[in-house]
């Protein structure tokens, strides 16, 4: 289950229609094509670099992230358990661009940057 609380701006009330707003669940991805490479930029706050998986399958760039948080508290006369899970998955068709089997990934402060290198023609 995706936690809406972690991605809502402070001071904004959540309305019923907001539940169906894709920007709450799917972060914006931007792709920039340069002569020798493609660059993908995405905002993915709340994840660590180890939570993010990047694959290319049949010229489809697949970016996914999963974070699970568990909290347990046992006391003499009480027990508390909480589990939350946040998932994001996005795929982008790269068309007929031929890529090398090499990628560069940077992730800092919730900002993901992926560089994919093109094959020479």
C-alpha cells in the first residue's frame, strides 16, 4: 500500500479526487536525448538508492522502487506492530535507440538521474 501522507505537501488537504491524481502515485519522469546518450530525471523522495531498481528490457526502461518499514514495540502489558510499504513503478519506451550495455545512476536527496549511452552508428 502506498502512503499518501509521505508525498502530500504540508498544509494541503486530501480530497477524494486527489486519490485518482496520478502525480500522487507516479512521479514525473523527464527524458533528455543528447547526441551520444539519453538522460532520465525523476523525483523519487522517500527512497534510498538501494531501494531503486533500473532495468532495460526490449528497449523499455523500467524504473521501480520499493520501501518496506516495520515497527514493533513490546512492553510488559502491550504490543504494537506497524508495517507500511511504498512502491513506485514506471516504464518508458525508448523506441529504436540502440544502447550500450552501460548505465550511470546518480541518486541524491530524492532526485534520480540515469544516463544511458548510445551505440555508435
